[in-house]
DNA sequence: CTTGCCTTTGACGCATGGGTCAAGGGTTAG
DNA sequence: CTAACCCTTGACCCATGCGTCAAAGGCAAG
């Protein structure tokens, strides 16, 4: 499988695959004699995991910090909480990202409040709407 | 008053003033015979307003869209709601930014929920904390 | 062999709000 | 006059996740 097909199979582009490789998210695949990248099903699966985690708000740096244990964050790897030892997620990456998300949400919410105070008192229901 | 003093008076840097000028937030000031920018108190005041509005989450583009009526968003310009006509804020810039903030907050909150669902069920209190 | 699509690497673009450096000229105190 | 600091414009830098273009070579079908 060359890069175009692998990318299509994973629902993305060749550019993205090379980008992941350059940034240490994807191990360098073997090459054909002429230097073209050759991927297998495992690679495609890993790319899917990468995309899922990125879409969850993790950054490239987060996933790079995970190293090869990226899979530990995967969908079916572990149930959310398996008992008093299952919390040992790789590097606490997800926890750090959660904290960063919390900080950003708090910052934006404060901003919204201050801006709203100037514009007028309409539409204060952000927090409520965010609870959906 | 040359750029360095004006910048200091407004609590920022010469670079920022030139940046604001290039981006249409600050009118081009008159120049000395040798081309150096000359600022007055009005300019300094305007820079302060610009910085306040930027710190409130408005973008440079927002303020540019406001044109010269930037002052209408200023602290003491109008009381928040002066009656059935006072809502006519310049270009609805603030309202649009408010909506954008809401959208971003909602997006991040959803992200947080999804990420938290993977990591475990701890620390769900973002919305609550954001209510402060 | 040729055509046409696929792949390679490298480099620039985007949006944000300036920071920082460079090369050259102004200004002012001593 | 000169040192020392200020100002001028222009251009590259930061982080993010790739998109896009470019030049050049690979690969399979006709």
C-alpha cells in the first residue's frame, strides 16, 4: 500500500501522513527500492487513532509525548475506569490537555462576561447552553 | 511626542503602535520634517482603548471594521443600554465577537466532555467553575 | 516509448499580535 | 563633534495542522 491509498483508507491525505511521520506520531514506514513509502493495515489503524485523538483536542506535541504508547488512549484499549490502578495513562497527557481545556474555557468565559457587560445584558446563557 | 514616549504612555511598545497603524486601527500620525511620527494625547487615549478592546477578545479585524467609531465601544461612551435605540453599536462587531466566543466556548466544552469520557469521570466541574 | 497519475523532498502560506534583528539616519547632551 | 540613544522601513520568528506549489523521479497501461 503506498501513501495515497493508505491516506485514503485512513480518511486523510498523503500530506497529513508525511506530517505525522515528520512529527514523530507515525513510525517511518519501510520503503520500496525506489524510496516510496509502504504502509500496512497497522499503520492505517494508527493513523485513525491519531486523527481521533487530534479531533479530541489533543495536540501533535501531546501525541508525540505519548511515544509508542499512543494506543493506550485508543477507543477500546481500556474501559474509562477499571479500578484503583487503571488511572495510569501515558504521561498524564490527557489530563494535562483536560486542564488546558479547562483553563481556556474559563478564560473565554470570563472574556465573554466582560464583553457582554459592555454590549448590554442580553444573552447570558452560554454556560447553560454549554451544558446542553 | 515621538513613538517611544507615546508607546510608554499607553503602556505598550513602538512596534505595537506601528502595527496598529499598519492595520488601520490607528490613524497615520503627522510626521516631523525628517519623517518621525508625532503623537498627541488623543492618540495615546485611542491606543489605550484599542488595548482594552483587544484584551476583551476583540480582534484586530473587528476593530478595523469599526473604523473611526472605535470610541463608541469605549468605557464611558454610553451606558450599557440607554433605551430603545441605544443598541446601534458600530457594525454589530461586539455582538459578532460575542457569538464567536459563545461558539468557541461551546466547542471546547464539548471537546472537554468527550476527552473526559475517555480519561475517566473525574473533574466534571468546568461549567460550574466557569460560573465562578 | 509515451502518457498520466503517484510519489519524493523542500519551502512557503494561513491567522494572531506583535517580538526581534538589521541597516541606516535623526536627535540631543556633553 | 561625537557618543548614545531613538527612529525609520523591511523582513523573518513564534505555534497549529496541515494545504498547496514546485521540481523531479516512479509506475502501470496502451
